[in-house]
């Protein structure tokens, strides 16, 4: 479900491994959250997936049979993962090994650097297409990278190809799909090779606007509850349920 591999010099790789599409269920999100926080003592963090797929996002098919408490728990755990990436004290590099829509993009926009596989892959935030609302934090993190493109991409729920993603700033570089993990590891090593204190201080300065999206630490628990409650409210709306079942129920 989640493979943990350590590379020199102090780089921890979290490799999503939940076939067939690395769908994010509550168990995987909890494992990610724990691993992200345990990695804080490393020099850098690397997040990758499997060939052709980083993650397809939330495990919608599994979630369709769950009750409100379980759905709220999923959204709260997703919030914790976003928070852990955004506020990580060490650089977080993403090796987007293939398709990375919805929850895959949600995680990646909170990182420091994104290497994306070239090819017939898609990424982006398509929440509105399934009847969901991204909310101000996800909007802010997305717009921070994509600038003026963010408004129309989010409003349309657009999924875009790697070339378009590079053009609008959603990813930082493209490479051959077979080399994504290796190239992302190189980038993590580039962070590690820099003078440590100046790099971390500059990183903190550059990411101050991202941190601000999450508010004060004292309000974190309330923000998490609000995100979970809003997610469950949207999930169980009649229109969203109809759309989700139409798109994800096997015929």
C-alpha cells in the first residue's frame, strides 16, 4: 500500500503501491500522514507512484458504500496529508509517474518541486465535474502555482496533459516516464547538496504564502473538522451522489 525506501543522503521515498490505480482510501491516507510526519528528521522527502500512475485520487468507488462518519474521516485525513506536505520542515519532491488527477494533484501542489512523466497522462483538479468543491486552501495552493490560469482550470474542473501542465506552472519539469523517479531523486539530492541553513530559510520565505493558507497552528483542529464536515456535506448532496454513481458505478 505504501512502500518506504531510504536513499542517501537522508532522502526518504514514499512510494504509493495500492494497485490498480493507487486510489486513496482512509487506510492509505492514514499511512501517508504517519509517514510524512515521521520523515521530518530526514534531509528531504520524495513521493512517487507506479509506472503510468501516481494516484487516481480518492477511492470513490469504495467510498460510495460508506456512511457519513467514514466519509468525513476520509476528508479529514486528506486535510492532514495536505497540511503535512505544506508545512513539512524538509523539501518535498514529487515524481508524478503517470496519471495524477484530483487527489494526486491536491498532494502535489503542496510540495516543493514536481517532475511529471511525459506521455498521454492527465492531472488537474476535476472536483467540480463530480459535484465537489475544492475549497479555499486547495484553490489557494493551486492558484499559487498556476496564477491566472487557475480560475478557469478550477471552474471547468479541467484535466490537462503534461505539456499544458508545464506551460501553466502546475509542474516544474517533464521527463521520460521511465526516468521520473530517478530524476525526482536527483532533484531531492540537489536540495540536500545546498548549504542547509540558507536553503531552509529561503524555502520558508518562499513558502510563507502556502503556510498562511492553513491559518494559525492553534486553529488547525477546527480547520480540519471544517474541511471534513464540508467534504461530507458535499459528498452526500443529492446532485453529487447522482453524479458520482453515474460516473463510478460499474454497469
